[in-house]
């Protein structure tokens, strides 16, 4: 059973909203899971964290994967692995809608979903867990199609690109998908690509999806007068990097007024026309904290534990028994503070000095984040 210990930590962020920094000095990992929040003896790998703060791996709940580590929107390769260097350890497909020549018929969209799901189940660029194969809901689909796909491991769906007169017409199919166990996300706001259509607040309320995708616009936001009505819908309210930042801040204000920060989840909605953004998740977290007056620990929870809960995943929290998807943060070199959480609240992207996915070190010094004040070091030993 592989063992690893993170020692000399400067604390731990659980990924749960409302939890402050915990005074934890070490984390023990066995067989890819957290076995103790303390050092309990010899380990095959020991990481001296140099007082870095351990946080859960970031979960991007709106990523436009296609096939492989490639994006046709930006003709770029390696963007998923590069996102790992930005602290992302899991991402959810927002449907493989950017596939050139993508199908629109029922057989085609089912085939695309199951192929992408199967491919990403076996392919993890940089170790990132890609939840691929989000079914694009089209009018031809039947209730039996969702049951058939669910039996074969497909459990995600997206509304907003199907050939409906109004996207609210997809509501019966959303109910059928949810009854089959799917997590369903809707597009929100103005049209994003030529074959998509706007999704208004009335559409959102009729669809009642599990995730109100890019509620701050993807990239075009809803009118301000409609934002309070987002809270009349039941789903998680997603804020993305590729959306309207002003709208994000207004939604955060409304969530705080309603004691509903637990409904906020963060994502990137990239790669899109906005570009490839390997630091999109950590940048969104920093903006939510520094501009939205949200504690760094809570902003991180919106990017980790809140997303995991909506996606029904065990990741996103740091606790005994959880998968060891862990990111070590340090304050950036030359910044205004020597603490990474204070740096986030100040608006600075912290330095990432180690990323673990399922207990395996995927990188030490990130090639994308700013230089850190202190570097972590790893030492491997042979146990006898």
C-alpha cells in the first residue's frame, strides 16, 4: 500500500463552507486516500511543505473538453494538463459541443456522450479526473434514452444547444434525465456560439436544472433585474471566469443576503472564445474572495466542496477517508503578505508548490502560478 506524508504544513482548508483554516501540521495518505490528519510514522514519500497551506484540489464544473487534451476552439493542445498546474484536479464536461461537425440527432448525441465518457474514463491528462460525456439534450431524445445511457455510465447532461424553439421546451426531458440519475446543467444568458440560443430567466425557472450554468453569463449575462430570480430556481448557481464579473459580484451579494453561499459553485467555462485559461479556477477563486468580500476559505469551498456536493463526488474535501486530491499553496514571492490565504483575500494568485491527485505527486513547482515564497520538497525512501 503506497504511503505518503505531507509534513510541516501551515494549516489546512477543508473545502467545507464555514470552516476556517484548521491547525493541521501533517496529512498521511495511504493507497490514494487520506488516512490521518497527522504524521503517524514512516512513509515511502515525505513532502516537506515548508509551511504551505493544504487545500482540496480545485474542481472545474464547466469545462469544454472534446477529445484528448485538445480544444478546437483555440487549436491548443495540453490545456487540461496545464490546468493541473493551476490546481485543477477534476473537471466536468459542459458537453462536447465544440466538436467540429457535432451530431444533432438522437443516435449521434448519445454516441458522442458515451464515447467521450468512456475515453476520459481511461485518459487523465496530468492526472486530472475528467468527467466527460455530457449529453446534449435534443428534442428527439426519449425517456428510455436517458435510462439506457445511465446503465452505461453516462450521468451528465447539458441544456442550451438543442434545436428547441425555446430552451424551456426541454423541461420534460430534463425531468426524465434527473429521474434517471443525471446531473443536468443549463446554459444561462445570451447565445455563445452560432448554433446556440439565449436562455432567459424564465427558461431557467422552467428547466429547474441541477446546475444553473454560468449564471453570470457565458459570456453574456442576464439583465440585473433578473438576477434575484435565480434564487427561485432549485439548482446550484455557477459563476465562471469567462462570464461577466460585475454580474458575479451582484449574484454574490444576493447570495449573502439570502444566506445562500452554499449554492454558489465556481467554474471557468473555458476553453471558449475567451481562450485557454490554466489559472482560470484559482483566478476566479481569488476574484470572488478579494472583490466579493468572501473569506478565502469559503471562496475555496465554492471551488471544491460545493462543486463536489453537486456532482455527488467524494473529492473536494480534506478529511480522513477522502481521496487525496490536494494542492499546496504558498504566498507569492514579492507580494503584500506572507500567507497564501491572505494573498487570496488581497487579490493575489498564490504560488502552487505541489499537486497530488489520488495521493500521487503530479507536480511540485507549478509552471503557471507566480513564484512562491517557499518551495516544498519531496524525498522518497525505501521502507524495510
